[in-house]
């Protein structure tokens, strides 16, 4: 009985945190918005590195794919 009440309270707390934007539920996984921001920043850094490498190697096709 107590366990069911505790699970219900925890589920409601998670639901409220998602609704308020403190947590983001993505593919059934709870993430903090700052985690998503960090992943996006890392992806952008990798893309910029690939652009730089395409320029150094004179790879026009790769450059066009990464910048379009």
C-alpha cells in the first residue's frame, strides 16, 4: 500500500517536472535541459571540425553537405 502511494507520488512529481520544463522526456528517458544543450553544443563542434577538415582537404562535396 505504502509502496503504491510512493510510486504514484513519484510519478506525479516527474510529470510536474516535465510540465514545468525542469526535465525533458525523450524516448522514455528523463533528461535535464542542460544535458540536451550540451549534446547539441558537442554536435555543433563536431560539425565545425568536419567543415574545417573539408576545407583543409579541399573536399568541396563534403563542405557543401555540411553547410547546406
